[in-house]
């Protein structure tokens, strides 16, 4: 089947959101009289695992520590006020989207990020009007790695899932894409943990850069 659409995960795939998260935990540490965290590289590896993972790392807590819950709530409250101060598309993403649009290939986002964060970020970066779909956990019964939001996106696009490529930087992305019977692409440039190996996730392709992704989509989408 001809590829008619490309779906992207948001954090770590389409957008580099880590700098906003890092600034927030630095603020939180300062408010609590703690020294600045001096490990942005290590922190970035937590981003795809969500707010609890990020605050647990930033404050050296186990994720099931009761203190992590209150910190997580404070973190999200900060994020609602500062969601796109430093966030930007990864280098090369905007030309890639323009190329897809020029070829008539629709693109969209399927993310485990709550809608109350994902929508304003897409709006702030002028991506909402260009995106064909935005699927978040609120739209489906089960988040990734379940295929629910990818199947819902296919339905909104009125496409067979086999006509769609899903691109993500986490194993849950690839698991969801495979379960939905989409073509899957794992990207290494995102927020990959040191003990993760995208080559073992079962993706149809693994790429290191946006340039490689552009070449791959050119071949798959004829754009």
C-alpha cells in the first residue's frame, strides 16, 4: 500500500522539549535551597518516561517515594506556565514537514503527553493548523504502548494503518506502531536511555538523524 501519512511522537521525536523541563527542575531545586543539577545529559534520558521520572531523577528519589508525588504536581504546575520557553523543533524537522506537505503527505502527532500541554505547545510553535491530527491520552482508552491512539488517528485520517508510518524515540512508540500494523521508525536522536538499544525494538527502520529520516520518507512516500 502507498504511504499516505506520517505520525510522530512529540517529545524527543518532533520537538526538543527537554530544555524547558530542565529549567523547571533547576527552579524547583533553587526554591528548595538545593544546588543546581549538573547533569543535563542524564536528565534528558528521563524525559520520555514522564514527569515522575524527571523529578525523581532531579531530586535523587525512587519513583515510588511518596515525596515524588508532590514534586510531580509542582513540576506540572510550573510546566503549565512555562511550556514553550525553550522548546523548539529538532533541527531539520520544519523542512521535513514542509516537504511532506508539498508532496501531499499528511502528518500528525500521537503522544502520551496530556492534551493540556500538547495542544498549547503545538499552537505556540504554529504547528496545530498544519497537523492533520493530534492524539493524546484523553482521546483513547489506553495510552501507548497500546495501539489505541494510532488506530484512532488512522480512523480520523480515513486511512488503513498500513498506509501510515509512525516515528518515535521510545520502545512504547514502536510497540504501539507494530500493534497497529503501521510502518515504524525508531529515532536515536531523541531521549534514549543509556541502557536502551533501538535496534532491539523491532522497528522497520532505525535512524540517527533527521536527514536520514528525510531520505527514508522520500523512499517510502515518494516525496
